[in-house]
C-alpha cells in the first residue's frame, strides 16, 4: 500500500481590530522577540487552537 502524501493545509487570513495602544504593545513585544507581529499572534493563539482541535468530535 503506498504511503499517503501529506499535503500542506490550506490557509486563510483573519484580521481583527484592536485599540492603537494594544497594537503598539503587540508591535513592541514582537520587536523585542525579533519576530513578526503575525508570528507572535500565532504563538499566542496556538494553545487555544490546540484546545479547540482537541474538543472536536472524532
């Protein structure tokens, strides 16, 4: 039986509105960690996304 080929998961973009002070704080933290703001937000969201996936019916 051939091995299944793992395909990259499709991706979609989301956007949110935050107060300017929050945006500046996120930008500052991302700069401090030397990562893009998007990556910082992904890291912050990951624990909750894992929890949501764990709760999905099998």
